């Protein structure tokens, strides 16, 4: 079985974006905020948006199942206040839940949180609870920078975030650390902000003792870990300067990297440097990079091709594709066990 | 000849830091700002600080010459106003110049600029001119985020920066794009902020047509280009989405990466992915990572070992070590030619 731990609903029907635009206009004083029940998307529309896009590519590439969360760039936690984020997160999470009901063998939901800059993350707990208990979500996406590129929240080791971590530990769910759209003109969203956030989050873990406080807390750092594996020697050396334990002991029970790296040399480095048990297959398809690589004739984001060609043994590849995901996402494992997988 | 294009004066005598501390205290209203001539460091002290540190390691490792600039983390452009940065840059640049006079065969100076948040970069021109014309500097370090982690300056493609670029073109000198200390608690200085800045700067170049406006402008992206080479497929794909030319045509006449990547797999990826003519040997020694790697028994920042072991031919290695640097830093080349090298 091949599990893609990083998929977003980037192909939702246009009605979703229109609803969001009305919500944003209302913040600016233009018209009334739409009610949740004003968004009407039928099952056929959902089915079509998935079957002709993600599911089609999953079938072509041989991916069985995707952990599926709302579109990352659309989370845009910097827009409006908590009420705005709350209404928006509820709608987006419900759509991913519906996709998971329509395609129960292929999509398992992960939740976005109704984060808002300067607002206590504890306010996200009710939505998190609903997504896990009612919708069967197996993970959350946690945005370390709800400001969208101004980076004015406390670092991930700060007690600010503990309410989320306590609930994650209670439910035994991991968080993918994933920012959203940058509203800072310095940072291109998918070319700089995403990768910077990955590196920043990792370093916040490295400098702290967060995983002593929460030994079972698990973070998935997307986009192949940002700059981290490429600079693994630098990070090992910095941990040494800071008198931290070896990274294997300090972090690697808790931090995992996905394979969203869109060329063969990157995946080769990732699998050479990072222990195989810390690598989770993913493609973030359909996402930031949708084209065909003229150097290979294949889609950049067809990461399975790179993993197939990487120098790992068959047993190791199986861990990257399936076993690690089932260990890091125990609620996914339970679901699969219940289905006899 | 082996040229290290990325060295900072991290080992300056303590008197320098004391002077700076007095300057910073004066900003906070404690005492008077020190005058420049209150800093007294003798030639013997300078000599000792270099001979026992950088020059000792250069000799041990077989590095002939270092392009030497003021300590990056000490630039701290976010402290005080333009007058503060101006006094501080003048002092730091003068010290590097003196080092280059004491060790003319081994150190060639590059300048820090007296940048200050919100201040027109044109104010940096007099110091730049002094450093090139009086001190023989062959390059500058340009900080794309003088705020120290708040990223509130315009992107590098903005006309805001053009006065600097015009002077760079006139003098035919490159800029290393190098941030300084982070005062944003989200970002660890050397583990996150530096690498993020590298990635951010590259992406600012990618999304813009800066090098159409300045065809001979040259940027060196340090720390192996941040996350860029590891994600080269992502960047190629993003350029394609943005309808930009192939990166080789769009950027690679103007953007160069150094080899400050502190483990073998990183250098192997860099040399596999980036054309050899865009790679400049560097170690940033003595810098962020000073320890010995227990996995190899050698210093993390002994990057020459990695370049020696990389799969590049002897002729290519010579370009990484010397020829590329002489092409990208023509004033260095002139100096070396004048000495018969």
C-alpha cells in the first residue's frame, strides 16, 4: 500500500472560493458575511473535482491513499479574526470530510485549525475535537505563523502552543507544520515562505527541549524538511554547539520529513541523510508545481518515481510508503486495520 | 590557488565588541557614544587574532586566500539609526582593510554596508566608495533584511535597491546576499534566518526580471544557496509556472552559490545539481559551526574535504576553487594578476 501523507483539496469547486471572497469582502465592509449554509456544493461536484484530478493522478501513479486536508494557501489565517477563521475552517474541514466519505478507500482527512494572529491557540480545540471525533481526522495542520509571513507568534516550543499539543497527545495525532499564503512581499508563498517555515520549525525544535515536555508529540515537516536535510551537517554541528544530544536522540523520535522534493537529486539526498524511519512518502499533489519537467518528461510532483529510483532497499521503501505513516498516524492505522489492510 | 570567498572577521580583539557595546548602551541613554578613535587595536593584536585562527586553519587546510568581511552576525543593522550603522561599518571595514594590509597574500577585503531599517540604501554609497577606492575591497555584503528578521524592506528587485546596484555595476563588484543577527525570536540566526534569507533572496530574483535591468549584476548566495539546490526541481518548476525562462538563462549568469554546506552529501548534491561555473569555494570559517563532526573526525566547516571528495573532475574543481572566483570578483583577479598569479 502506498500512502501519500500530504495532499490538499486544491481543486475544490469554485463555489468555495466565491464564498470565501464574500467573507473577505464583508471584512472590508462590503456586504454581509455569508452564512455557512449559503455554500452549496453537491456530492457530484465533489466527486468530479476529485475523480478528474487527485484520484486520476493517484491511479496513474499507483498511490492508494492520501491524507487530505484543506488547501494550505487558502487557510490564510491572517485574514480577519478568530470568528472569520472559525467559519472558514469549519467549511473547509467539512468538505475534506465529505471527500473522505465519498472515497473512503482513497482519502482520509486531516484538519486545518481556525488559527488567528494573536489569538490563544486553545480557541482551536473545539474544531480540532469535532474533526477528530465526528469526522475521523487522523492529523492536523498547524501553522507556526498565522500572520502570513510576519512571524510574530511565539516559537513552537513556547507554552502558547501547549493546549494544541496536549490535545494532540491525548488523541495521539501528529501535526504537519504548514504555513499558508504569505502576505509579506519579501516571501513568495511556495518558493520561499513554505521552505523557510520548514527550516524555522525544525530549528525551533532543535534549540528547545519541547520533546522532553511532550515525548509522544510528533511533527511532520513538509517539503522534504525545507533546507534541513541539505544542511544536516550544519544542524548536527549547531546541536553540538548548543550542547544538545545527537539529533537522532534529540528529535528523531518526534520529527519526520515528507518526500515533497521535486527532483531525483533531492530525494537521493533525503534518503541518504535522514534515517528511513523518519521519511514519509508524499507528493503534495496537485499543488505548487504542476508542470512536466522537460529534463525527465514527467511531472515534477510525481515523487513516487524519485522514491522508486532512490538507493533504498525494498523493505526500506515499504517503510517510506506505508509502515512509517501507519506508525506516525495511529488513527490511520486503526482505520486501515478495521478494513483488513 | 584555492580562494575562499566567504570569511568574516569573527575573531577580532575584544576591544571591538566593547566599543560596540558602549555604542549600543549610548543608544539606550547610558553614557556617551564612543568616538571612532577611542577604539585602539594595535597591529600586533590584529596579527595575532588572524595568525592563531583563520590563517592557521587556512594553512592546515591548504586555502591560499580568503575574501574577508566584517563579522556578519555583528553587522546588526537593526540596532540604532543610520549614524550608528555608519560609525560601526566604518570601523569594521577599516579593521578588515588593515588585516588585508598585514596579510596581503592571504586576505582581500569585502565591505559591510551601513544599512539601517527604513533608510534609503543610497546612504550606503559613500562607505561603499571608500571601501572600493581607498581600501581595495573587491565585493560587498548586502543585507536584504536590515530589520533583523522582520523582513519589512522591499524585495531585492525593487528600485529601492537600485542605487547600490548601479554602483556595483560601475565598479564591477558582486554582492554576497547576507543577513545578520535575527532579533525575531522565531528565527535562530545561523540555523534558520541565514538559510531562509538565502532561499528568499533567490526566489526574489526568480520572480523578477532584475537581471534584465542589470545584466552584469552578480549575487553570491551563501550557505550553499539555503534550500535552493536541494529543491532545484521545485524552483525549475516554479519558474515554468511563472512563464520565466529556464533558470540557466534567467539567473545563472548572475547568481552564484558558495560551498558553505557542512557535510559530504550536501556538497555532493550541490555539485550534481548546480552548474560548476556557478559554484564558488567557501567555508565561512571561523563561523557558526566550529566543532568536529564525530562522524568524520574532521571539522564540519572544513569544506575543502567535501569538495575534494565530490564527483567533479580536476578541471572543474579548479573552477570551483579559483577560476570562478576570479571571474565573479574581477577586482580580485586584477589584484592577483598584478602579483603574477
